[in-house]
């Protein structure tokens, strides 16, 4: 992604995320010539940064967060969907570390501008952003609570998110946030394998 597209993408994401109740904080986006910083700051203050994320043309990292845990904070991305996934996860992490609870489903729904209630609805919605020049992707659903598309099966079983076929993964999850993350990571992998570029913030 080029820097101008990244800045535009981050501004849209932050504008949508800001509609959530993140009191007593607000989000401030700061641009430089080759990167974007997203800061969680106290309302009416511009120097007291609670948490901050930095994004450049291929990496996203946490610059500051109020936590004592050791966190792997640097991620590499190559697509808008990967950038969205890391932005969502790291913004929620920053909020949690700042004692602000955001319902992950609400954050997902607000930033995608579509009410998402289940992991399958998330898959259908993200696939709707596939560019028209790509071949039509048909999603098949069976009675075993599985979806199949692009030669890959997506399924949950006993708190484990499974993918089989063109992309294989087995990801245990303990809560809805971990399930959302597993689904988005798997979607990113499948689209990358097929060289499909998906931008979930387009209209």
C-alpha cells in the first residue's frame, strides 16, 4: 500500500471507531511524510498520550501502551484487509490496557458499517468486498456449521476455529475477540494465496 492510501484508510477507520464510547479518551490521528500515528488521548488534552500505534507502508506497531505484559507489537501487512485486522486488534488492545471496555462485536460492526452477529456473517460480509474484476466467489454452507469457498473450508468445533483445504489452520479461542481475530487472519491468508485484494472499508 502507498502512504497516501494508508493515511486515507486509517482516517476512515479512526472516524468510525471514534463513534464507540471510549470515554474518557478520544482518538487523534497524526500524519508524517511516510507514516501515520494513532493516539488515544484524554479529552481536551493533546500531550497526555495514553496509547499510540504507528503505521507505515508495510508495518504496524504499538508505540506506547499501559500494560506490564510483554506484547509482540510489530506486524507486517501487505493488504488493506490485513491492515484493518491489525488496526482493529491493536486499538481494542490499547483500549483494554487503558481500562476502556469495547465490545469486539460492536467495534467490528461499527468499523465495517454492517451489523455482524456471527463469524459466518463476517465471512460473507468480507467476501462481498472482493473486486468485481475477480472471478465470482461462491460460498457454500453445510449442515455441519461450515463454509467453503476458494477451495478452503471454514469451521468451528469445540472452541477451535479450523480451516482446511488450500489453507490449513487450527486456532483455539476462548472468547469472541479471539474468534474474530482467527477468522480475519484466515481470510487474509486465503485472499493472499489467491492474490485477491480486499478493502473492507470501501463502500
